[in-house]
């Protein structure tokens, strides 16, 4: 194997890790932990799934802001309050967490496994 192949493989591995590892500074919780936090009025609960997915099934207390609209709607969220994010599997909410952190939100939480782990 030549050096170019090794570099190429290393870049692919780094890209995959970058995509699956949680964003630094975004707290990760389980659906079970979320149940304990739902009563906290000082948190903003955001579901980043599509309106259709949200309408079909959602957790009471969550507001729907689809991921593709979050960049334009983040000004409706309070930066000094924690934002708890959920989607179907945890991938879109993880991306949303990255977006909010880059926008200056300090307290961001992602629900690992998303709605697929909610019962």
C-alpha cells in the first residue's frame, strides 16, 4: 500500500468519525433521562423533524422547528436557556446542536436515539 492510499483511508476514517461523534459542548441524554427533564420550564424543547413527522407523533412540550428551518428560526430561541433537541434517530438533532453551538448557544442537549427510543 502506498502513502497516497494510507492518507486517503485516514481521511475517510476522520470524515466518518467527524460525522458520528457528538459535537463538543453538546450534552447527550437518553430518552429515559429526558422524561426527568420535561417538567423544567427553564428549558426549550425543540423537535427538528419535519412537520409531517411531528404531527404524526411528538412529545408534549416540544415545539417543532425542522432542521432545515432552524438556522432562520434560532433567533426565536433564548440563548441563555438550555435547548433540548430531538429528532427520529438523534442524527438531525445532533446536527442541530452543532448549528446552535456555532450560533452562540451555550447550553445545548441532544436526545441520543431520538423518538425511536421514546416510549
